[in-house]
C-alpha cells in the first residue's frame, strides 16, 4: 500500500499517487475495503468485489504485503502492521470510516483492523475467514505444479480458456468435500450461470503463489501459522460471517469460533457451500445482497 506514479482524484478533490498493482479505487458511495485471501493480490480483490456496484460503493482493493509488489518489510509485515497500513491508506485517500470485506487468509488482517482501529471500521464481513492458526495443506505433485510454479500459472490460464469446465471442477474439488453426484451437480450449476462461471475462471488466474505472489505467500504462511489469538472479543463493528459447510480449505469451525467470540456477530451457513460460496453457491445472489446491505448499514 505504497505511493507510486499513478495519480487519481479523491472524493474531496485531492490527488494521491496510487500504484495500480497495489491499490485501486473505483465508484462512489459507501466506502468498502476489500482484503483478498492467500495467495492473491489486488486482482483477486477486484474479482471478489465485482458484486459491489460502482454507483453505490466506493471500492478500495489492495494487494496485501508481499503480493504484486507490495513490500514485505522485516519486522513490519505482521497482521497488525497490515491493519495499520490499511488505516494509513484510508488517510491518504480521504476515507474516515469504511466497511471491510475479507475472504479466507485476509480474515485475520480484517479482524485485527477492527480491533486496533474500531473508530475506522463501520461494518465487517468475513467470508470463509481464518480465525485461528493455519498451515498450508499438503498438496499432490500436480496441485503443487499448478498452484506454486510460474509454468503452472501459465498452464492454468490456458486451461481456463480451453477446458473451462475442468478448471472449475478441479478448483471446487480441491477446496471442498463435494464428490460424486454432488460435485457434478455443483459444477453444472456454476457453468450454467455466466456470472458464477466467470468468477471461478477469473479467480483461477490470480491464485498462484509463484512469481510476484511468492513473497506474500511466504509472509502469510509465517503470520497465519503464528496466530495465537486475534482478540476477537474486542471487535465492535457489526459483523457478518459467511461460510459453506463443505469448505475444506478453511473449515467452518473458524467462523463458528468468530461467532462465539465477537459480540453480536451473525452468520450465514451455506449448505453444500465450498470455499467460494459467496460467489459460486446456488444462493450466491441472495447472499451478496445480504452482504451489500450489511456493508451499507
């Protein structure tokens, strides 16, 4: 979240230099900060935020530390540092209070932002978010090639154009407990819906942990693996949690813990929902409307 040569007007007419592979701002209306998962970047956050229209939301998407050129600074790239940098960014672009929308590995940074800067967070939505310690799952050699090598990233992008159904099926199977007829039905459902299909295919192009994502991946592995407590009981922002019960990447127990500890938190549990439930579940449209309402609130 650092300045560079690209400038753009803020809502009060001031100009700020924003590097577009680190920070992007679009739209007018309710301010929302979008925090991507692990791995990811501002491109992932942009895909996440498509359901937030520019005529109702001022959407701020960012690359978290180490992703797409955001620096990882020794001793200054913890979860708390990430939260503090977010506030510094809001100051630079002239936003006082903001709704926060986080997914997966971005959840801990969102929680710490709400704890450390309660006067800056008007509402909080965490989708399939971590609320405790996480270590990367073991992967097969094929999964490692696709997700952690540059050649795998190129192959995945090519496959999304040539065999999109296979890419969608592989992603869903890799992040959920759906198998057999349930998996087949879910994939058919996603492929039949242009918006949900586009989300899955575009996400596949942003989720590799090699190249410009490598430093961010390593920083996340260190930070998320070192969590002892996020002090969830100190969150004061109205909080909405969304989680699919078939998610195997971040188990629903993470959201259940947050529900127990955050005062007044609410949860949407999605039956058969995968790690991508907010965008790919058959009830995604209704869930997204609920998320928009909460962020506006």
